[in-house]
C-alpha cells in the first residue's frame, strides 16, 4: 500500500515537472524587424514582463534602419543595444535567420517604404505578422502586402495604438452616442518627406476616424495650411467624417462624435498596452482582429488627401484610387 502511494506521488511529481517543461517550451517566441523606433523598447518591456504572464517573449531582432531618415538612422544603434544588453534579445543579421528562431513577427521599422520587401521573407516562412504604423510607404504596397498574406494563408494586420485608446474603440456601440452619424477626429500631424503627408503621423488620427465611422468612405477633399491639415471624407450613406492635423499649439488625440442619441467627446491616447493585448491575442489564436479592407481604406483615405491637395482641394474618389493601385501592382508583378 505504501509503495503504491509512493509511486503515485512520484508519478504526480514527474507529470507536474513534465507539464511545467512543456509550458515553458510553449512560450510564443516573437521576433522584431526594424529596431529604430521607441516602440521596440516599449513593446518588449511589456511583453517580456513576467508579471503580465502573456506566454509570449521577444527573443530576437533584426536591426534594419533607413539611412535617409534621421529618426531611423540616428536611433537604430541605441535601440538595438538596449534590446540586446537590457532585455537579452538576440540580434541577427538577416530576416530569414530571424524567422528561423521565432513563431511570429513584429515588423517595427519606422520607415514604411521597406515594409513590403521586409515582409516577403516573413510571409514565405509562414510567420504571423503585425506591422506597425505606417503599414507601408504607398497604398499599392499596403494592398500588395495583404494580397501576399492572403495568397499564402499568413495572418497579417496593422493598426495604430490609437484604435484601442479609451473612448475610441467602443464609440461605434456607445449608448450615449447611439448610431454614429459623423465624427471629427484630430491628432498631431508632423510630416516626413519620403511618405505621403498623413502616413507618418496623421495616421493616428485617421485611425481614430475610421475606428468610429467604419468603412464606406467614397471621396476625400483636403485643405492644407502651414500648421494644419483639414481633410473631409464623404461616406456612401451620406455621413461626413473629418480629420484635423495639428502642427502647432496644444496637440493631442481625440474626436467629437455625433450620433442619434447624443454628441460625445471621444478619448485619445491610452498607451501601448491595449494594442499589445490585441497583438498577443492575435499571436495566440491566429485570428486577425481587423479586416484588411478597413486598413486599405484608411491608407486610401490618406493617399486621396495627397491627390486632393495636388488638385487644389478637389474631391478624390477612394474607389478609383484603390483600382489604380491594384493596376500598379499587376504591372509590378509582371516585371518581377
């Protein structure tokens, strides 16, 4: 009897140890591409904190960097060193090598232009990928990334952290607002010469606008002054949504939402953690929380704003712009 009890206890101990080993081995390993943004430090600090018990860990990174953008070239070395020395992240020489060491990818390069080429080996390796803002340097690249991901059955998405800010994500179904009839969103809007004007920072406010309004924008018109942007979108159901970009004075993030029940001021930035929680869910489930069509429309809206500016503020069709980008991609694929 005593021997039976002893054997049972030993078996339980062995099984417990086995389960603990399996649990440790099942930690979802994350790799980072582009170590030239403060996001890589902020994300790693939260994800790798044992207190959060996410079951994920940033384990490897590829530095990248863009020599013609100072905010990339001047920061990549510092952030790379921090990740390696403070957080024990292994730094590798190629994206292909990175993909061999991880289960999923955070594409963090601050420059959106190389994202398409950087994500190609990730998709080829069948790794789920979150792409930080801006998703790409052009509307055509955004569409092509989603096409490649779908073609290869690779989960892929992109979002600004502002989508998950307080008073933003829940506004479409807010009892005080009722049905959303319109929205005026705002955010800082610094410019970067290598990107369409709103891609670099205005994307945060445009993401707020679409999180609240949803898809269905048909045309866009824009007015630009030295320190301000004002972009108007006309939705197919007759609703109007606007984006105001700020480059002087008090700058922040937020919105005014107009509904069938009330007019409510929407909140703004709530830190990175709400976005990180969604990223963790994505990696663990493989479920993309945001339809590609919405992200494509967001970038079409911002691209249309540039075209409207070039045309003196005339309205530009979202549909025609997307069709034009798709044709560009077909020609590009023929040349590859």
